[in-house]
C-alpha cells in the first residue's frame, strides 16, 4: 500500500511530499540495506545466516533458507548474490575483524552481530581496532563500517539475548551509535550509517521488528546526530531512545487527556548526541524524565543527566528523574522481565512525580 | 597444494632483488640496534619491541608483495613496516611521538601504519592482525584484483582465538591470505614449548584445512621461497595458507626486559649462529660483491642516524591536534 502523506519531524532532511509505504521496522531495515546495495556496489553484508543453508543439506542451492535470525536480511541474497551477502561461520571476532579489515581497504561492509549481547566475545575488533584506526594512524585510515545488532528486553530472550549495551559503545571514541525507535527512522538512519565514513554501531530493538509505520520510499537519509521531537509539549520533557520512545509517546498521549503537556525527545543517536536539542527542551519545560533501557549505572541516561546538570542546571525546576532497568541482568520470567523494563507505567509515574516537585 | 620447503637458490633472484633484500634487512637491523640505544636515553615514550634477529622473515615475505597487497603486523612491527616500504624517517619521527611522524605522533611504535604501501598497522593486540588481514583479503577477492594479504603473528599470538577464527573463515570463504607465524620461542617471557599445547604451530593448520610449511625464519631464501608459493596460491584463487618461521629474538620482549628467561650465553650464541644478515651473506658469496653489502649497511646506518637526529629536533604535535581525526565527520 502506498500513501502520500507528508513525513512529519522537525529535523528530517527531506521536506515536502515524499511517497511513503507502510512497512514494518524489519522491512524498513531491509529496504535501507537494499537501497544502499543498489546505489553502491562496495556495500556488502557479512554475518551468520544472512542467507542460511549455504552449502548445507539444503537440496536446492537456489533457495534462501533463512534470511537472518529475525528475517531482516531475507531476499537480499536472492537480489544481490553470494558475493555481496556473505554467510560466515559463527565467529564473531572474525566477522567484525574481517569487516573492519575490508572497510579500511576499500569496501563498505555491513556486519551483522545477531544479538548485540555478543559484543562480549568480539568487541576488540571495534574497541581496539576499527574505532581507533583513524586516530592512531594519524587520520590516514577511513573505516566505513556498519555493525548491526539486536538489542532489547521484552520477548523472554533472557540474560544473554536481551541487553541494550549502547551506552558502552557510546563511550568508545571513534564509533557512532544509532538507536532507532520507529520504521521510518530505522530506514533513514541505517542508510545514513552505511553511507557514513566512520564506524557506526546500529542497534535494533527486537520488540520493534513487527511495528509498522509509514516509511519514505527510495533514498531517504536522516543525518546522524539530529534528535527528533516525537511529541511537542510545555510541562515536562521525556528523553527516550529506542523502544522506550514508544512508551513515552503513549504516556504523553494519555496525559494530554488530563491537560498535561508532555514533550518527547528522541535523540536517535547516542554518539554524536544532539546536545542542542536536549538543552533546548530542558530550557522550554524545566522538568525532565529520562527513560533509558541501557543500564542502571553509567548508562546513556546518566550521560544525559550529567549533560543537563552541567549545562542546563539553571533551567531545571525539579530534579531529573531517571527511569532505567535495575542493576541486574535481564530476567527470563515474564513477570520479572516486565518489572525490569523501563516501561510506560514507570515513565508515567516519574512524570507525575517530577511535575509535583520543585 | 604443498608449499615449498626447500630454500630458493640465490641465483634464482636477480642482483637487484638480492641487493634490495639485503638493503631492507640491513635497514631493519640498524634501525633496531639504534632504537635499543636511543630507548636508554629515556626520550622515547612508551614501549618498544625490537625485531632484530627476525629480519629475514619480514623481508622474505614482503619481497613477494606489491604496494597494493596488505600486511597486518604485531606489536613487534618495525621490521614489517620497513620490509613493506614504510619511510624510515616517518617511522622514527613517529616513535619519538612527533607531529610529522607517519601517524602524526598519535600511534607510536605499536601502531605505525601506512596504508599507501599496504601496511595495515603494527598492532598492540596480540592476535590482532589475522581477522583484519582476512578482511583485506575479502576486499581483494571481491574486487577481483588478485591482491593478497599477509597476517603476521607470533608464537604467542598463535594461541589467540581470533587467529583460529580467522583461519577457519579464510578457508570457508577461500580468501587470499597468508598467515605467517614468527615463532621466536617466547610469548613475552613464556616459552612457546610451554604455551603451544601441541608444540607445533604449523601443525594446527591441517585442522583448518590449510596447507602449511615450517621454514628457517633466519634464512631469507627459505622464507622467500615458501612465501612465493603461498602468495602465488592466494593470487591464483587457491585460498589461504600458513607459514611458520622459526626465529630468534635478539633483544628482550620489550626494551627494558631483563631477559631473565634465558642466559647471556644463549643470546650471544643466537647472535653468532642465527644472524639473518650473516646467513644471507654466506649464501650470496660469489654472486654479490661483499663490498656492496658493506656499502648498503653504511647507507642504512647513515639513514638511521639522520632520522634520529631529525626526529629528536622535530616539532611535537600542537595541542589542537588532541581531538583531531577521532572521526572523519562528527
């Protein structure tokens, strides 16, 4: 289905009428990769089971057996072939290391780490290699590498398949970090990430894969480092990134009925960070709730809080409230996992509290 | 495919090739011997790891490569840099941390890189090069340019998981990469006969489906011939391979290492019996005038002298450089 509505968003690069198509977060990411591969033959995908079945017992070698663990790369092997959609062994260090080596020697790889939790077995290839090449080689290396991976709690995937470690990536100089919250942003930000000449870590929240939205067709790029106001309001600002943006939107819509005007700010990228948008919103409302799924300690939310405390302190009418997970691994039990997630209920409670304080 | 275990005959190489090989080895030797002394002045920041004694391996391999081929190196990378064609002055400036160093003083000894000659960087992470070189080989294969990459690791690095992953992936994707293991007998201060469980670095290659050869890493002609075969294999689409080069490290793990895990007599014996430059000279006797080799050594020494004098006098990076080149755009 094709719609022709205008894409709304204060900082989107494309203005005016652009054709959109209703699609899922998953399809939007797939579309961005396809678009990038069509426009630049140096773009290759590398990871586990991007196609699947390759050389295995599949009786028909022309069949794309898997298309990624969540089906995100489905169809790309069929369109672009095995030279560009490269299935690898389960070897995360070799995947990221080879992608870094390929990037610095002329390709523009998009590496898939599957679950971002797995950075623990291979982050050296980013942390000590790709992220540092440019600086430690005196500016003579360019590493146009995108690493895609799945983050997020909410589907019972337990402690090793549910975390959102983007705060750790954010503290790594030399990499950019993207955490989209909706299908249109996922497409625009992924295309920007692949075109970017620096290493980018692109975090896909698994609870969003089936979420649908209107996504601009064709080439659609959202610059990295530009925040988006998903709701405009005057009483309180909720800063959220990734899936919590949707919870924050829900809270804003609910409280609107009570006459409470909530602004929701989605930074979209943690590195670079749109400090200007954050501080502007703080200046406008004076009350801040930060909803962040990364960590209870030294997380992205704490980084935002420090920024606001340092540069926006005099605009604050009340203490900053952080809504984060507890300092624990992600639990398996549905009952416990729901408590772990910084969801709409806890965000709403924080908003109500911050409105009463002064 | 089997890789040659017999050394090349000196007469198989042209006079120019022989002189060039000796020039590179002599430069490495003079460079490292001088750094051993310079480091004692306290004027070089950080850690340096010297390659003296292993010259024939870097040069024997790199004499088979073009500027468009890539190598990934180790923390002991000066020899690989020189063998691959990095500028000696640029290297010396870098090691002294100066603005006009190859990496503008931001990398130092352990991160010297020059992608314009295919040098993907010395690497402070042991086992760092194999995945990266595998990626460079992926680029070469994808572009169809018949390029080859080489990953240097030591016997210590051979035990890293990154190395195993890279070797397996290189086989699976049939990539033109040569894994060169410089077995100098020690990973830092621990013997390879202790830390390599099978006591056979090259022997592991069979488990990955890789052809492998062990050579005398102090004999330029042995390394050259094995690398020639391995590089040709990669260039022709035949995939990856392994070379284990037995070596002797003349100095400690790093400068300042008291070398307590071996005796002074052992080190003297290494220098007497396993000197790659002496071995090279003995093999080209009758083909090359020894006076020419003496002259090459003098020129190398002079170049190193000049580079030290200039590097010492050169400008430090300016404060505004502190956060330059973290990103291309941010």
